[in-house]
């Protein structure tokens, strides 16, 4: 019998075609255009993954010839209408199809159940479908799913803004809502640049960001991401040129940054970093001391400090916000990902009082000109309020501490495996860094076959589970990593 995952791919991939239903598995046709798309999983496979070797063959079957097993292996390209993120659609394998979620489990369309090690791209901190969040969503849906936010406010947003202001350190107290992390960061940059303009300072037009950083995929964010992540070479001429530096992690890099700021500091509006963890850059950790250095440099050079807590916010690093560990307060802070507990798209850019006050004047030209259509969506705000309730009523930070200890213990055996460069844990983030990772797709498939959802990227295999994951579920994730990496070695 052909592997289950292949069978699943065949069925789900052709579901959109009228000739096929789940109960009709042997009437399989290629898409209507009749083309057999050239895909070769084999070209992506590396040594050690023989159990994943595909047949690489396509064949049409009909109800009249049901006996031959379907060995069709579909690629992402066989999805007729979807364009997937970060995916070479021609060569990427067919994605799995999710049907239901609950707690730390994802049930696939073919009935298989996966333990989720990623928590929906780092968002689902309470696990999926938490009853308290679900109830808030239903209640708000019945009352007012959406209303515009121009010249009109509503209780879910005013309450959420007040709660965020109370939770965040210092006078971070003005909340501007958007609907994605990238846009929250775009707004942060606009705030910072206009802050200087409104105060009559000219020439501060540049943003200083750090190697390894990631702040989103919009054009503005691409210009301040790590050059590789932001595709700077490909998009040269399109992206504004910003200022890139190394994080001041030691005396040498600190001196270089100080020199850069002495030379160009007065052209810089803001300095941007993810505090403690550069997530998409490869889960790179730095000490709280680095953030204190940045705060000091910004103060000395009249630069605003923007912290991107889109990933680190809401407990992920062990404290509610990562900046707390450094004891510093940024001028602007961005939140998203776990803000709604992974249920709705929502983001927030939070400014300190002095930043907000720079926008107050008799001139309309000093106002912040930004306003996404779905800004402060009431459903999303209601769910975010429910998520904050759970941080109060359930022991989230204690759970993070327990996860941290378990990750450290159970990922430790990876360190001895050939090809493993580093094993590191911070809060509920567990990382196994490899020397190289040539085929993350194959690794992902191997994990799916072990009943876990883990999505390696760059050269890392990592876990960012829900804080509500059970110790047993977490062990399933760590065991899968140890086993798969051992087999691959
Ligand atoms: C995910 C992420 C973003 C982008 O958020 P989107 O909602 O995907 O636009 C920005 N910064 C950091 C640190 C992130 O992890």
C-alpha cells in the first residue's frame, strides 16, 4: 500500500474536481487542463530520507480500473487556485489539509491527528478552541461583529487598549490597532519618522535595524529585515535604503554601533529590534543587557527605540513581555501574534506619552494618517480581551516555566547528534540548530508521519507550543525531533 500521506495528497488535492469525493477514491483525474505538472520530490530529497522517497509518477485512474493503487504524488502546484506562502509552488510537496483543531491537536481532513509544536505560527498560546475565547467570540458575533473605527469607538477596543496600557511597562499607553504584525510595524515606523517632523527636527529619515531581524513582509518591513530575509538584492531599487548594524552583543559590535551613531546618528529616526529573540531570523537569542545598551544609545542620540514584541509578547519568553527582563521601556512597541490567543487577526502599536504628545497640535497635518478598514475589529478585540482574561485566570507564566524546563531536558540529547550545532531554550521556545538543513519539506513530512506538526526553516528545528500543552504531548514533540534527527544523521 502506498504511504498514507501520499494517498491523502491525492484525495484532498483533487477534491475540488467534481468527479471526486472522499468516498469515491478511485475515480481520480488530473486537473481539467490535462497537464501533468512536472514535479520531482526526489530532487529535493537528501540522503537518509528513503522512507519519503516518492514514486515521482503520475497516472490517471478511473472507476473501471480501481485495482491499481494510486501512486500519484501531488505537488503544491496541483492546488488549482491557491498560492501558498514562502513556497516554490512547482516543486513543493502537497500541503496537509487541516480540518479541526482542539487544545494542542490538529485533526487533518483524512482523520489523522497531529500534536502541534508551532501553535499556529506562534499565536495559539492557550491552545486551540479554548472555551472562554470561543464564548467571547460567539457573544461578540451576536452583538456586533464589525463596525468602522473612524469617528466611532466601541467597548471591546477601549477596554482592550486600557488593559494593554496597564500591562505594559512605563507610560506605554496609547494603542493604535491594526490587523497584522507587518502593518503594526509600518505604523510604528510612521509614528517615529513623523514624531521628529512634528517636533521640527529635520533629516531623521532612516531606520536602523539589526542583522537577523524580521519585522514583516510588506515593502517597508522588507527594507528593515535582515537583507537575506528582506530579499534586499532582488528588490534593490524598490526598497528604501536603511541602516543595518550588528546587535551590540560584545565589545567589538558595541564599538562599531557607537561609531556608526556618532557618524550618522542624527539621520536616524528610530532603532528597531525584536527583544531577546530574533524569531524568523532563526530563533537567535541575546541577553537583556543588549537591550539596555540599545536604550542607552537611543537616549544619547535622540533616537526612538521601537521594540517588535509581535513574537515575544504575551509570555513566550517567560515574562509577559520580553522587555521586562531588561527593565527598559521602548518608545514604541508592537504586538500581534498571541494578542488574540491565535484566534483572530489583530495587532497593536503602542506609544509612550511623549510620542503621542508630539502629534497633538492645532494643525491637522500633525495627525497620524493611518487607518486600516478593519482596524480594531470588535470580534478580534473581544477575543483579545478574553485572551487577557486567561492570562489572569490560568497560570500561563508558570506553564511557560514548566515547558521551558521540560524542553531543556528533553531536547538536550540532540546536542550529541552529528550535524547539530546548538540546542537552546528560552521560555516556551525550544531550538535545535543544525549545521545545514537542505530539505525542510522532507523533515516536515517525517514529523507528520510521527503524528506531530513541526515546521523547520532555515537551519533550525524548533518548538513554540501552546502554553497549555500537556507534558505528555510535549514529550511527543521532543521525542519526534530526537528520533527524526537521529535517523537523518
Ligand atoms: C510574525 C512577525 C511579524 C509580522 O507579522 P504578520 O502578522 O505576519 O504581518 C513581525 N515581526 C515579528 C517579530 C514577527 O514574528
